[in-house]
């Protein structure tokens, strides 16, 4: 626009008109529910009687309760295992997939399937596979002369079992994304590294890993958030048990809200979940984003 | 000493044979340029020397030593890639010293070498920068420095100037020539740009379809082409090729060997034609001249001719003849004389 030409009213409001539809829905489905959640966390409400303002009581009650504290601890264990083991495995698998044998091709084609299957079915099938009496896993263990495990029926192995199932489900998707990133690395870089006498370790840490760091960073954040929201596998396979061995945050929220009708307690737990995920994401950005290589 | 010798080398991609039983010697200390159209196998040859795209069969010798099965890093060669292949996540210094680090060269020695090569290519002030903040010319220099720091016996270059703009390119050409003079190592340089080939090479290898068409000095490649392919590939604008004697003979002359005049001349081959187009290039002018249903390009220092009728003439010694198999008919041979008489006297009388 030329200097001196006055902006009309339409010029000023036009950009807002364009972003209005998007902002409207973001407000309706993201901002408003978040605010409502925070308000509810300060109220006592059983879905029927009028809500009563109780201040920080819900938070005090939650943090005073062993089940809640354990659910945070369990969620953290689950998230660390899912992100740590999951991303390492996916990266190694993706690097291995770079080769071009029939086994690689088969793996490439098959590995995405768990992602396509509904989590509900996956959890059901694995519940059967992990059955302590006649499940497939114990049968295999017995063939090799190893003792049976109780899998989801024991406090000691329940969490591990759930993690195995979730890893199995998530591995293909993560690997596919990392594999795609690896395929995008120009082959000349590897040839140059060959001429530079770089060994495999050095090639992986100096070339492959930095080159796929943007994708790894994105996966790190989405996987962390996803892990903190884990629910379906727990709901189907263990219902938080045995005892509270697999009690996680979202399952705790579910229980408070829909089984015990304690909306205030559920909302307070929800706010805690939101805060944990928010803080973690900020920490990731502060600590790691400088190490990520963007083109 | 760094002579490279190919012995019965073949290369297949899948079932497709790119190069078949090729023999070739690249002389020690030469600046050898491999040139040819896309897909002729020139880059494939270069990659075989580097060891990053090994031959399917045959042997490659460096200084008489069989390097066919030696890994790239142990061959004592360095390569500059077409897109430079600079490690984008490393700083300039890390890029240049990566090879030394992998070879466990001590830090002081590394620092000294990095300083030495980066000063010589003029990027010593960029060492801590990341490549994505640098220009094409600067990246080119990093790639050169990375190759130089290894003090290789052979420099391999795969169209290293093709990503630069015209001005930078001609500057880098001069620098590469100087670099070659200074280092006195063998340079093997792949390009499809004949100006690069002619200006830098001490020796040109012209390839087509995986075969060596002609291997000669730039001067001989230009003046004494052994076949029509060479004659037409080298030179800009292209060699004029006229079909004569019922397509049995190709009658050729270079655009700059044609004389233009308003009056008929008494040179051997003189025809009357018409200027159709005129392209001013500054120092010289290109004319397209049509005569007897054919069209030829003429390069002249004189830009005063206007579109319209003109006489063109070519001296006898500037005429090259190729037979029906596109092979040269040796100048000064009796056969050459006979054909000249037929063409000069009958076909275009």
C-alpha cells in the first residue's frame, strides 16, 4: 500500500474475518473446555446437585490419596519406558530397514499393521496372548523350559505387560516416520563419509542422528503427550489393577468422573495432567531445541 | 606418481550394462576431464575410482597397485561432489577435519592443516559457521578444502561448478587450474560443459554410451576429431555438418572458419546464401546463413553484416570429411582430395 493512503475499515478487519472460523472452533473446543476444567477443579459437583465452590480442597484430597500419587508415578514410568525404549527401538529398526533385503521389505510392509488395528482389538488379543493359564506367551516360555509368568495378573509384571502391548502397537508408526526421514538423507553424505573413513558408529551419531533430529524431536513430544494420556489399553487389559499396579492418571480421572461421579476430583486431576504435559513440553523445547538441526 | 588404469572394467546396474570392458589410463599429474552427454557413464567411472560405486568386473589400478577391492577411505583419493555433500549439521571446521578425526590425526596437526587449507581457499574466517549460512561459492570452497586436507594422490571432481552462477564459475575455473599447478596431483574431473573441459583439461576423455569416443589433448579434440560425434560435441556453436554425395559423406567446418563477404571469394568452397538471423555476443557475432536449402552457423568478429544476401567461403584446409560410418577421412589423404573435388565441383556447383 502506498504511503499516505488511508486504510479503510475493511482493510483493518479483513485479516480477523479470515481467521475467525478457525479461532471460533479453537475457542469452542480448546480454550473454553480448558477454562471450564480449571473452574470445575475448584468445585464439588456430582453431576446432579448444584456445584459448590471448595477452593483447593480437590487438589488437597487428590494429593493426599495414595491411589492418585501412585497413578502419577505409574504414568511417569509408563511414559519413560514408552518414549525411551520406543524411540530407541524405532530408530534402530529404521536404520536397519535402510538395507534392501527381502526381510527388510517384508518388515517394512508388515510393521505398520499394528497401527491400523483398533487399540481395543489389540488390547483384547494381547489379553488372550498374555493369559496366565493357556496364553500363547506362556506356552512359548514353557516350550523353552522357562516358567510361566502371570503377566497382567501380577502386580510385578502388569505394568510391563501393558507397556509391551503399547510398544508393539506404536513401534510401526514411529519407525515409519523415522524411516522416511532417513530415506530423505542425501546418499552423497554417506559416500562422503565413506571417503572420510567414518566408521558405522560415527556415521550414525554424526550424520544420521543429527539429520533426523527434527523428526525425532516431534516424535519425542507427541509420544510423551500420548503416553501421559494412556487409557484404552489399561481400561481393557487391567482396569488399573491388580490393586493399583497399573493405575494411571487418565484412568484415575475416568474412575472419579464416570464411576464415582466426583467431577471436581476428576477435574483437579485433569489440571495436574495438563500441567505435567505442559511443563515437559516447555522443558523439551528449552533443553533440546538447540540440538535439533533444521534445514 | 598417481596413474590410474582401468582394465576390462564393466559396470551393470541391475541387468543394464552401463560400461562394458573398458580400458583406460589416466596419466599421473594430468588434469583429465571426462566429458559426454548425460548418462554416458562418466560419473560412473569417477565413482569407481573413488570406490563408492564399485565395478561389476575388471580391475582398477592406482600407481600399479590393484585398488579394485580396497574401501574408499584407503584409496588415497578425495572427491568433490556435484552438490558438495557437505555435512549440514557440522560447522565448516568439523566438515573439513572429519576425515582427519576419523583417521585419528592429533589435534595440533589437525588445526595446523585446517588453517593451511582454509587459508589457501580463502575460507579461514568461516570456520565456526554452519553451512546453511553460506553461499554456493563458499560451500564449494569447503568441499575443496575437505578434499585438499587429505593430501590425496587423486582429486575426483563430479561437476563441481555446475551449481554456481556463471561469474563465479569462470572464477573457480581459474582457481582450479592454479590449484592443479600448485599441487601437481592427478585431477579427474567430470563435466558436461565443454567450456570447462576445453579451458581446464590437459587431457580430455570424450564418452558416449559407456564407451570412450576419443581421448586426446583439448587441442587435438578440437582440431583433429576422429569421428563425427567428437566433431559435433565439442565446439560452440556446433560444427557445421552438411550431408553430401547422397548422404555418404559428412562435410564439416567450424563456424569461426567461415569467411563472409559481399563479393564472391576465390577460396576453395564459396557459396552464395542469405543471413537469416544475427546474434551479437559482444566480442563476436553469430550469423545463421541459409543457402541451397541448408543452414550453417558462422562466428565472425565483424558485426557489420546485415540480414540479406551474402557470400560464405571456407578454405580447403578447414574442411573435415567424415565417411558413412562417421569416421574421419584423414585430411591430406588422396581419398580426402577426391571427395573434396566431387563436393566442391559437382554437388554445389
